[in-house]
C-alpha cells in the first residue's frame, strides 16, 4: 500500500451502478469519474435515490460496480473477491452509520475493540489503540458504560472511536448526524473536522443537511446518476 500523503486516495473511473427495479433498471451512478486526494473532507449531497450512499458503499467495498474501476490508495479493489474485500475493509475503512450500530451487550470499550479483534494485533496493542480512540473522541469517561446508558451524541462518539481505532485510510459516514439533534450534530461534526485537521484523516460523508455540508472542503452534488456540480465550502468554524 502506498505511503500516506502520496496523492489521490480515492479514484472512480467510469463507474456505473444499476439495480433491477420492477421490470427495468435504475441507474444511480452512470459513468462517474471522481478523484479525492488524501486529507480532504468531501461531502456528498443530492436528492434521495441519486447515488450518494451507493457511491459510499462502492468506495467501502460493500458494493461492486457494474462497470468501471475503483482504486483506493493505489489498490484497484474492483475485482476483489468478497473475502478479500472484507479483509481489506477491516484495515482500510472506518464506517460511521446513522444509527450507531453498537452492540447493546458490550460496553463502549468493548464495542470499540471489537473490529480490532479481527486483525492480527496483540492484546496489549489493542488496548492501546482503544485507549487512544476513546481519548481522541472524548469518551474515555464512558468507556465502561453500555449503549443504553449513553446519550445519542455519546453513542455516536463511541461509533466514531470504533471507526478510527484501526487507523483507517478512509473515514466514511452515511448521514452520521441524521439521528441527532442540531446541537449534538454540531458537536459530532466538529469532532470529525478535528480528526480531518489534526490527524489528516480523509473524510467522505453523505448528508442532506446544509449545516453539515458546510464542514466539507469539497461538496459534490449528485443528480440523475452523475456528479452535476461541485462547489467549494469553508469549514464551519473557519
């Protein structure tokens, strides 16, 4: 895998994805080209059904294109098998979901450590990585709490800690503030912006919320299967 800072981290080349619908097909993405450089904060916007989550899932290796190529950090993942994608995703992708997806029977610490258990990492090193992730996300004092004992914002912080614990190449978010009130959403977005600035994490997320989109360095608008326009936006706290 190339060293970080080597240039483009995500490249979509002629990517098309279609799904069967009734007697025909819908095509949320059609012949899409896109380059994202390492360290960028990119936001995907657009009406429902325009391919935002589809694009995120393709970049994450959760879905595969019907045609075209997807290259992440120099690796062409387009032809990877499901097993190879699963292994690659564990070490390369941190994914933040709208509904947190924490396991209720595990504490915050155990939820953060769970993905690391899939990697060949000694137990002592796993503990160090978990401690760092909890500290960075400001949730150390809730490490022993279970999801039912946490607020929505605290749950999302745990989910972000879980996503960054393995030091992924890419941090992806599908409506990461969609289940939060506006004040808590702002706190979560400030955390993601800090991860981008302080640790040069490449962030790519989907949102319908203009206040969330304002944190992006690049805002891409998807419509009818294509990237229709691209606008620059300053960080909200700039």
